[in-house]
């Protein structure tokens, strides 16, 4: 493999990894605050692409307007999912909550089939993103650069939100202990909804960029990325936002490199994430950046 | 008392046998097929309930175990001619390419293979808890599917297997369902079953009472996988064709729906629910555009599945214990119910 | 030789040292108490001895054998049983089932013998049931054996937890605040109950307890823990007159209780 080819792969890996990272953040935030795998997160990501698709194709509105609108709409969808599927089960056994999460995920997918149709749709990509840029000997779609930049920018904004603002402080308090947070005057329910709102909006950004990069959308498109991004969150250390981004990059670059270096294993690409997950869970269950928590007896 | 119950049980089994005898010759092919599916889903539901409901392990890899069972059974029972027809891309490996086994040993081999795979998966996965176990088993289920898609010379890859002899009939499916019920009830009510329930109730307390968590979780996981494998083998033989796509997470979801609706720690509930859900899936088929796939290869097809996913959510949100919770059918209860004759004032208390 | 010996065991959680260089010796048929303010590390010491936590440092010997780092179930099979500060019964299961489960560690039959009800298993099951019923009668829970364990009143739940621990055939019984939440009458009953089972089952008892009435009444030796450090050990008389203890613990607890 020449250096150019190698760089080409790395660029692709970073770009894919950035997308994984954006979705992984949502998993990690929800897990941090509710100790729950939000199985519906991948489907929220899918819904965002349809919102954007309908805005552009059916209502022929300008893309920048549509994207902002779709992102906000997706955030609201996240809140709705939280209120219906999770809120009433807050004190229920864990297994009930997980089942509800799986149910919510299936419900969204099937609703999408009914409402949007099961056939894949071609996602329109504004020319702005499509231009191919020549850097040295490698040629890259402009989008490939835009994606990581947007991801990193959003990561810094999110870190600022979590660490420096009042809402962020509330989120951190709730993630430590709901009861204590309540006693300190934090509105726990509002904070949880806010977390879903932010996490879903990030998934929407990821979804729209995903659809720009792989311009075909269908109701099940969120399933595999969803699972992989949860895995990215676990690899990075669940509950830790920076960890989720690191995990996303590891997974994205790892996948691209696996296919590039060992083409005979291409068929196993989707298994790569799961194998990585199992290896991590066995050797470092708390992930790369997660804190160790041992159950108090 | 015990003797009376045994007699009643035997009588019911005989009645069931007579019914099967009747159904076998009088029902049309479609009805027979649905009955077969009911019995197979009973087996699958019970096997998943042993792991998830009775032992409290949140395992989502059931479709993977079914795939192992279905492929093993299919590859052992298929005729040499059928094998040759299927494997035109790459020839089937030896010794599979030269053997044809009868149905029962093949089913058992399918179950044992699934149990063996469960043993391999359990070694790392059963050290995890809760969500992590769920996602790891789900991952293993997917890995099994990906492997089956890529091992062209064993599974025929994405093309799947066609022409699996249709040995599954009502006798086999109901016979094996009854054996499954008896074996699992006996297990659940034994000392081992109590250990499983202890693990479900409180792992730390169970371990402090001398129960080796890993050993007992493995036992439950492997026995559950065994029956899932057998169920998968029966299903493959009923449908006649299998391919890796059939064993996606959707299949696990269907079984999860059955055990949640029936009640996570009730054998009775699972049996009732397996019949209700299987029949409902068929009855509600009109909601979708006509698609002549078998029940299990159903693509995600709209309204019907919307109803089933909504049903799952409604059950978890509002009727967390499902139909039966942890209650079981017993002859004593039934007889008591009849004895409390509403026509006689006061009845027998 | 002492029955149980802890040698400089230490438990750290992140930056917090919950128990620091704890030494312990239990001799056969003694009743030893562990006292100290809340958060002193008493339960953590129990958890290390029973294998729930793996000590950061130090060794634990049972009958001269190093048991450090063994799993809880292995330690229980060797003969160390426990109860929990916040009762941990198998809530959905009956009183009898709770005790039967504690018998499972002695089952020799494998799972197939159990499923197919082969003679060896049936014999074991039968003797397990009669032994458990006998035990429940002994501790005064015989009439409640088919009740769901979580439906029992609080005091009976505590007693059931002790019975469950006894069913594992322990040599040492560890009780974590057995009198917590009990009124004086119940506490008195419990005290005599502990003395009784000690004689009946030939036990050595190590218990955490806040009620001084219980501790001073029945212990041979008392250890006092404060912020993970053993600040005193000795006979009830010594402890009652130890200035450090009075400052760290007794003074506070009298106001509390
Ligand atoms: N698993 C754990 N993780 C972190 N800290 C713990 C854990 N278990 C106990 N601790 C801490 O160790 C200290 C001692 O606790 P504990 O042994 O329960 O005290 P006691 O039983 O004397 O009241 C407390 O500060 C407690 O918060
Ligand atoms: Mg304590």
C-alpha cells in the first residue's frame, strides 16, 4: 500500500469515525443519566434523515433551513420517546426498561415503513458538499473534511455545555444520583428531557451528514449504525462524552482499515464492531475512559 | 392427590394426541402449518424464558442459537442431490457432503451444536451483567449470522439452503413441545431451578449462599440454547428453506414479545402467549400487502408490525407482569375453580 | 490456631480507603463484635472476608488456609456464611425456598439427574426438604414456610436471613447489624436467639451491631473501627472504658439512638 492510498483510507476512516462519534455521544449521555441503552437512538437518527429528505424534496425548501428544522424536530422526537417509553418506567426493573427501549425502536422503524415506505429513497446532496478536492495525490469529497470539523466543533460546544453551564451542572448532578439531585433543587425530569433533546439533535446532525455521504435512506438504516455506535460508546467508556468520540474514531478507522488491509475479511466488516466490543468488555469493561464503579453491598 | 394430577395430565396428553390425529388428516395445509408454528414458538419461547425469565439473564442472542440448530439440522438431513444443487458456488465440505441422517438425531445434533456455541459464547459473555450482557449476546447473535453469510462451503452463504426435507409435522412439533415443557418444568422445580431463580432475585445473595454464578448461568444458557437449536431445526424443516437473513434480531424480538406478553416467569404464560401471538401474526396478516413468506422470514412490512411493537410497549408500560406474571396453571387450582360452584350459595371455599 | 485470621487487610475505592490494615482473629465458639460509626468500613470488612470484595492488600486465612481472593460461593462452601445489612432475601420466593437454595451447595447430583429425577437426586431433594423444614421449625418460622418471603414482617425477615445462612452449614456466621430497626423487646429476643444458635450449631459468630445492649451483653471480644482504622480492641469492659472509643463512637451513638 502506498502512502497516498493509506492516507486516503485514513481520511475515510476519520470521516466515518466522526459520524459514529456523533451518534455515540447520544448513547453515552443517555446511559450516563438513566443507565439505559436507548435502543431507539439509531432510529431517531434514521428519522432525522427522513425529516430532511421531505423538507428538501417535497417542500423544496433551501437545504440549510431544512437541516436546522430537521435537527430541532429530531430533538423533539427524542423527548417524545423519552416521555412515552422511559418516563413511566423509571423505577421499574431494568429488564422492563430495556424491553420498552427495544419496543420503541421497533415501533419507530415500523412506523417509518408505514409512513415513508419501505423502499430506499435517494437523498439529495447539495453541490456544496459534493465537490472533490485535490490534496496532494489524494482526492477527497469536500464532505469528508466537513464531517470531522463539524463533529469536533460540536464536541467542544457540548463539553462547554456540560462543564460550564447550569444545565450541564444539572445533567452531571442527575447522572450521579437522581434523589440527591432532586434534593439539591434540580428538576430531574426536565434535565432528562434536555439530555434526550441534545443527544437526539446530535444524532440528527450525524444522520444528515450520513445521508449526504451515503445518499440512500431507508427505515432500517439506523439499526446497524445504532448498534455500532453504542459499541463505540462502550469502547470509549460509557457515560463519558469524550470517550464516545474516541470510541467512534477507533471503530470508524478500524473498520476502514480492516477492509483495506485484509480485503478477504470484507464480509466480516459488520462483525468487527461486535468482536471489538467483546474484547473490550472482557479486558476493560469500563472502556478506555470510563470510571470503575463497583456495586455497593 | 398427586396421582390424580398425573392421571389428569396423561388424559390431557391423550386428548391432545387425538386432536393432532384429527387435525393431521382434516385440517388444510395452511392451518396445519400455523399449528406447527404455534408448537415451535412454544419451544422457542420456553427456551428463552428459561434464560431470561427464570434465570434473569437478559440475553438477546436467541436467533443465533436458532440459526445454529436450523443449519445443523438442515445440513444433516438434506439429501445428497439437494446438497449438490445448493452448493454450486463452492462444494460442501466433507463429511457433510456425504452424509444424510434421520430427522431426530439431526435435531438433537442441532440442539447440541447450539448448546456448544452457547458454551463458547457464555465463557466471556456470562461474566457481564444487565445491559452489557444484552448487547454482548446481541452482538454474538449478529456475529453468528455474519459468519454464516461468509462460510460459503458450509452454509452456502447468503444464498441459504433450499430443499430441506419437510420432516416437521404435528407429531414432531407437538411431541417435542411437550417434552420441552416437561423437561423445563422439571428443571425449574428442581434444586438447580431454585438456584436459577435465586440468581434472578439477587446475584450477590445467591453467590453468598454458595451458588457458583458462572456455572449455573452457563447451565441455564446452554439448556436454553439447546432447545432454541431444536426449535430452529424444526422451523427450518417446516419452511424448507433457510438463509442468514431469517435469523436477524427481528426473530429474537418475536420470541421476546412472546415471553413478555405471557409473563417472564411463567411456563403457562409462555405457552398461551406463543399460541396467541403466532395466530395473531397470521390473522393480522391482511394488514400488510400480500406476501407469501413464511412467518419467520417476514420482512418488516408495515402496519402489522407497528401493532406488534406497540403491543410490546403497551404490555411493558402498563401490564408489566404480562398475562400470567409468575403464576402457573395447576390442576388443583382448576378443580378449585370448578368446585366453587356459583349456583351453590357460598360454594366450597 | 485461630479459626479465621485477617492480616492487614485493606480496601480502597478510588481515593477512599474504606478499611485500612485491619487485623482480626476469631477463635472457635467466640462471639466477636465489630462496632464503629456509620461509614467506618465495617460492612466493607465483611465483604472482604466473604469474598464479595477482593482486598486491595492483605491476606485472609480460614482454618490456616489462605482464602484471599476466592469467590463468595467458594468461601461459603468452606464454612463462612453471612447476612446482609439491608436484608437480601430472595423476595419473590417462599420462606422454604429461600432455605432450600442455601442447601444447593451440598447437592452432588448433576443437572441431568435433577431433570430426570434420578434416584440419587430424589434422595438428596427429600433430605434437603426435611432438613430445611426442621431448621425452620427450630428458628420458629415453621408455620410460615409457604409464605412469600417478602410478605414476612421485618423481624421475621431478619430471622429468615439468619436461618438461610445457617442452612449452608457454616462454622462461622457473620451478622451485619442483625438488630437494626428492632425495638427493645425484639432486640432482647434476638440476643437470646443468637446465643441459642451459637450453642445449637456450634458456631463462631462475628457481628456488626450498633445496639450496645446486644454487643456488651454477648460478645467476648469487640473491635472498634473508625474511618477504616482499628482504634481499639478488647473485652466489653475495656472498650466501655476506652477514651478513644468514647470520643469516636459511644458518645455520638448515645445521642443518636
Ligand atoms: N463499592 C463501593 N464503592 C465505593 N465506595 C464504597 C463501596 N462500598 C463502600 N464504600 C465506602 O466505604 C466506606 C465504608 O462503608 P461501609 O463499609 O459500608 O461502612 P459501615 O458498614 O461501617 O457503615 C463508606 O464511605 C462507603 O461509602
Ligand atoms: Mg454497614
